[in-house]
C-alpha cells in the first residue's frame, strides 16, 4: 500500500512514554499523523526527546480530561480515518485521585464521542493488562479472566477498567470498529519523565534494599508500539489483546536489572506482612502531612501479588514482537546515560 493511501491517524497521548514510540512507528510506516497533546505539553520538549513541532506531523492541543464542545471535538478529528487512544494518567500514588478518573474514563468518553462524530473510524484503545485477572507463573492470566484489581482500591486500575467497558459498549451498541490492546509493565528507551523506567534508575542507585514477594509481566515498549500500530489493520473488532512478554518475580527482575546496569541486586526479601505494615504507615503519614508518601497500602498490596499474564493471543493475531527484557533494560539504561539521568 502506498503511503499516500494510508489513513490519517489521530494519536492521543502522543508525548507520553508509549505515545512517543507509537508515533515513531506510525511515521516509520508512512502514516500521516495528527498528534494530540495537552496545551501544556505542546511547546516544550522533555530532556532527550525532540519537540513534537519538529516532527513531520500535525500538532493539535486539547485536554481530554475536560469536557469539550462537539464542534471542538469534531475539529480535532477532522480528516482523520483512524484513532489510536494512548492518552492516560497512570498515577497510583495517591491511590484515590479524581484527576485519574477524569483523564482515563472521562478522556475515553470524549474519544468515543469523537469517533461517533466521525462516523465510526477504526479505533485502537490502549488499556492495561491490569483490567484482567492475573494468574500464576504456570497458569498466567489472559483476556478471559474477570477483573481482579478492585481489591486494591486504586483509581488507576478501576478507571481503566471503566474505560475498557465504555469501549466495549460502543462496539456492541454502535458497531464501532475498535480493537483493545492492554500492555503490561513497559521498559525501554525514551522514558523522559521517567515513569516505569524509574525502576532502572532506582536499582542503579541502590535505593531498593529489598524485594517484595510478588512479580509481574514485563514487555519492551517498542514491541507494544509495533503491536498497537498493527492493530490498525489486524486483530478482531471488539477483542482485547494483552501485550506482554516475560513473567518475572521481583527478585528475578531486580537481579536482572541490577546486573544489566552494573549494580548490586537487593539482598533482602520483604515479607508480605512487613510490606502491608509499611504501606499502612505510609497512609497514616500521607493523611497527617497532606502529601503522598513514597508508598501506599494499595501499592504494597499489588507488590505482594504475582501479576503474571500470557500474551499468546497478541503474538498470534497482532504479531506482537518479543524482545528480551534484558535488551529493554540495556536500551533504557543507555538512553538514561546518554541524556544525563545517570549520576
């Protein structure tokens, strides 16, 4: 297919960690792109990343967490034949935060309203694997398992589950041609804030003395971007796809990362009871000071569990690549080093 015939894609969250990689993949394949970012993100550039205005894209500004008039929504999508909705607020501390609901559930409502105005373009919705039930290493969770995250009391997980339900309702009621992709924990280069890759910097600096009893699934961010763009033309409408790769306990993951970045791995196991107690004490401190502590009880509960998943469905139907996690860590650390994040 010639590049000129590819549909124009509206990409939300284009300045985020994943959004930047999705944008790069879209441009690599020749898609014309309108990149949607919040007004506060349009002018500046994060350390180590080129300004969006310097890229061969159309740049649009809007805050999807705030209600927009239909005419403003329609203008954002004018001429676009597909949408990749990657914008989200992945904040877990504090555990309860209305801004998380406004960004994740409210933002998705507006994207669905825009899709309705555009007459039902192809929509790729980017969720999270946490909206499904997790499993063990031997029997990992998949897309059929019911949501298990409500036990934690995290607005991030709850809001992403609610947003997922909104997309599925639009598929059922309006025949919206949507495909849903759900990444696990992403590592790789270009995490300018940093977000998930802060773990690499923490381990490099030796600031994690121990490891909790749980674990999770890890995936290279570029693999997620490839599968997300693949979902514009592959995958079944109304289906969800977990985008992940390696299931590792925290002990295994921390040791792998520490070895890769030239640091000593954490030595001490943190018993689940101790993690719960520390999380509860952090909650008390946050209430007394009015500021989030380094941890909260919800985060401690998550760390005590094994959030293991399989990405077999996405490997088969979306051709999800499977880059080794050690390579993702190597690239992450090299990027941090090249751009002054490593002291």
